[in-house]
């Protein structure tokens, strides 16, 4: 059985959604409180970032207990209530599974440190470290207590990589997934899951900080098949997505093809690196439209032809807001937000909405490094200073690229702290909350447009099931694609710039009907003028 291709997923960063206890931190009862809002939007599944016990060195991605709720976010009873109440709205839950690494405070690591050989084999220990670089900067190895050995941590030094080659580790991790399945969870998002298959012999790899030594190794496919068979593969309606770090189309086809029994779909991040100068995140440069368009077309067409399935998204908890990256928000926030939405919601794949995206939330516009809490941003700021940047230059880069940009509290209304909390929030609220908030946007342009896109995916099989083909590939301002199912065709045109542009519309599409546009009274003429950030979808029955 396969998952429902009409599914639309809404991502919640629990810490920043809604605080009900007045401690400045969002919680599970806060999500329960907002279920009617999510039902109104029309989504089918809520993906929750980690809410498990954790020292919070990497905002919960350093897990110290996989089968419990961090008291910061509530209780297991609160979680069970969330599952039950969400179900009454036809909404199910997707949980974040961080199975590549665990916190060094996890009992497994603590027992290993205490000298237990059984648990020492849960981790990747070596007498001599390799030259690999951690994704958070610095070496990827740290001393393992006073044993003279080193343990691998591809992320923060408090996140020790787990040894998937050990069958006992796999067994424990499969139990984790089954624990949450038993709680009624239908969806799983697997964090950096394509990094779990490290080589048996670990060697220096000066290329790309060592990534080729541990990324997308063939054994990952074997592990995913085992995971599937031992857990969610037993549920006909399970929805699974793998976060794939520095991955390839070839591998993502294999990860997501139905007949391979690995995952439902994959996240890749190539399209969110088109504003990286020379591939480096901590730089400032305009986005490369040709690169963006070509990536969408290549992934769209090749996944389509080979039967793979994409997870489609612009935003998540690790990315600055897409509006600030791709749109002139000062003049065209509404048009840009709705165009970006249509560009993925009408495409082939499963769309993900990140909290606040549906109301056009922006980066917070912080004025000082004191406002940031993200470990990656703080490390990067120091690194930029070490490279000789002035504090102003370094701050400008952090301001544009920090993960905290998307982690600011959800803007519910214009009251103090944006209606998120009665207390000082854990992370400062964005500057725009008095003008950009749920209360205002429900009657605005962006929220109703998202509602319509979600409704169309449920109504028209061509959107959820149709093929993908590039269109107007040479156009220097428009990202366009054509969907097809049976005798139906759908042409989707997206102007990615603040200037109007034109294109020649074929005779058949001149006879089509406008399915959706973010400008009123769109007319289908031979020479079609697209307004700044206009999206226009034309259906041929």
C-alpha cells in the first residue's frame, strides 16, 4: 500500500508555536489549542520537531531519551491528547527521528564512558581520528573520556554518532519507532538518515570536509529496508521522509521508489543553496535563478521518470525565511509569498508548510548578536571574525543566514510577544508581529491562497498524481512546468522577479481556464504579461 499523495504536511517547531504555561517556551498543549486553526488551513499531518528529553545543545536534536517527553514541552499525557484530538480533525502526527546520533547524556553513551564494552560498540570509537570536519565546524572527533580513544560526532561534540553496523543498535532504534507507532503516530521524518552508513574502515578524506566517506553509502539502503520491515512498513498509511544531506538524485530515487520499500519521499537541499557563494553558506550573494530553475526541473523530471517522490518545501527550522531570500518583501510580500507557494504546491511531490509561512512571516531583523541563541550561528560568527571579517560584516551574514531566523515565535496577533506567550519568549519575537500575524492574515491575501492551494490538491488528481515536465525552460524570469494526467494538462507559470515579463502562450492554453492566480482578472492572451511575482496556473480539460 502507498501513502496518500494528496497529503499536505505542516511543520511545527514546538518551542516556538504556542506557550500555555507562561515560561516563554512553546508546548504540546499549545499545539492542541491551535488544532482548529490548522484544520481551517486544511493540512493533513503535523510534523513536530523533537520534543524529547535533551540538554538542548542543538535545540533538541541531541536526544537523551527517545521514548519520553521533555517536561519543557509537557507530559506523555499531553502528547496522547494531541494525537487523539488531532485525529478528530482528520490530522495525524509525524515525528522527528534522530537516529544518526544521540546526546552524550544518553544512558547508552554514559554506560560506554563508564567502560561497558557492550555500549562502547554503540558508538564509533577509534584510536586515531580522521581529518573529517564536523558540520558545525571544527574536528568531527572528540576524546572519549580519558581512554585515549576518540568518538565520532558529525555534528556538535555532544551528539555522538551511533554505530549502525552493530545489530543491537539497529534493534534499539527500531524499538524507538515502534514505541511511537504504538502511540498512534503515522508519520516519521528521519534526520540526516543518509549519513548512518559509515564505511567500516574509516580513513582520511580531505575532499569536501570528509563528506564522501560517510554520505549516501550503499549500505544505507539496506538499513532503511530493515527499518521499514521492522516498523512503519507494517502500516499501510505510513508517511515517511528522509532528510538527505548532500545527496544525489540517483540515491533519492532509490530511497523513495515504492517497490524498494525504503521511504515514502526525500528532502534534498540543493535548491536552498542557490544563494551560497562558491557553495559556502556563510556568504552574502543574490540567488541564482537559473540554477534554482534547473535544479527544480532536473529533480522534477528525473524523479518523475524513475518513480521517485520529492518532499517539496521552501522553509524549515534550519533555513532563513524563503521570502527574505527570494522576494523583494518590501514591495511585494503578498505576491512573492503566494507565488512561492504555488510553485511547489502545484508541483509533483508532497508539499510541506513551515509554521508562519502561511501568513508570510519574515526573518526577525535582529540588531545584535546578543539576540541569537543558535549554536551554529554563534560558532559561525566567531569563525567569520577569525577569517578577518569586521564585526559589522560578520553580523550582516549571520542576520541573513542564521537558523534562528525561522525559529522565532509564531506571530498569532499584535499583542505583546505576538500572542505566543505571556512571558519573555526563549527567542525574541520578530519585528513585524504587529502587522504580520494570524489574526490579520486570515483576512489577508496569503492565508486564503494557501487554503485554496491545499483544497485544489485534494480536489484535482492532476495535482497530486500528474507527471512533471519543464516548460519555458529558457525564460530568464519564469519558472514554469506542465503537469499531465490522462487527457488533462496543467501549466504553471511563476515569475520570480519584481519586474513584469511576457511569454507566448500556445493556442490550446489560450483556450484553457485559469485555475488559480495571485493577481485578479488574469486574461489568457497569445502574448501573456506576467506581473511582478505573478503565479498563474492554466487547466486544460
